[in-house]
């Protein structure tokens, strides 16, 4: 589903955030990207739908190489949920936020409405369609931000620190919601090792912009030496 080959990216200030990353993710996999701050996790996610473009290397998604010509198709295929939901919610009402993507896909009004209703139901927020996003709690905003992506029916969900800032109840609720999603490939950047343990079968450790470990979560999450070396704690 995702094929990344020798991906390198440097920011304009000269900071190289990714250095020769090679990674393959199969359809239906649930993969955690873990590592210390500055490891390159968020930068890698931002490459999956072309928000950032690599200095060197290639990305193929669903068999399509990421190019200017395929960018629109890939952005429908890859749904990216930002760490801060306020970066994703900007419309007067929740309904308009969730409808934004389907409307820009050129879908008819009836299908847009159906997709919005389905996405809100999937995140347990059906009663919030008429609410003002700005007035919601952080946990509610994170669910709505996820709904804005689900309404586009992506094949891949890329989530950046989905549980960051949540209280324990909201965190458990969000993990349960993600566990219940059916069919999507998940790529999750997170410091939350309990989320990684509960949700992802595979763990990829990034540090210094490079992949330093890649294997089954149940194995790597118990490697205390590896975790400590790369600024992580066991679940």
C-alpha cells in the first residue's frame, strides 16, 4: 500500500529531517512510528499526501508514484489527521468541516450529506453536526478532525500523535474508536506506547531521520535497551 524508497528531506534552514528512509506498509497493516522529538515522524507523515515533497527518494501509494499529476488521487487515498485539531477545523459548524473534503471531491450534495452522517456516526459524534467546532473539548475536536478525513473514505489513515493532550477517559475512548475502524491501513506517529501496544501490530523506530528498528510491536516494545537508547519508555 505504501512504498517509500531512500526518502530524504531537508528544510529550507538546512535541517535534514529525513535521511534515506525506506519503508513498506502492506494494506490493512497498523504501523506505529515512534522515536524522540525531532526524529522525523511528523515530517514523514506530511510526505504521504504531498504536503511536503522529498529532496530525494520516491513514494508510491496504492501503486501510484507521488507526482504533481497524481497528487489529487493520492490525497483522496491518504487521510492525514494533524496533532492539533485546530489546524484541521476552520468552518462555522461541524457539518461544514466534515463536508469540506467530499465537496471538493466534486460529489453530489446527497452523497456529501450521506458521507458526513456516516463519518460522524463512525466517531460517535452524530449529535454534533450543528455545533460550533471552536467550542468543543480537545477530545471532541480530535474526533471531528478524524471525521473530516473519514468522510473522504481514504484507504490509508495517517495520524500524528492522536492521543496527545487527552485526559485518560478521552484517550481510552479514542483508542477504542481507532480499534473499531475496519479496512483502513493505519500509520500512527506517537509517543504513547500504550496506544502503540494496544493498537499497532508493527513498530518502526525513527531517530535522527532514519529507521533504526522495524519489527513486531510485541517484540520491540519489550526491548528496554532499544527504547531507552532512542528516548522511549516501555508501555
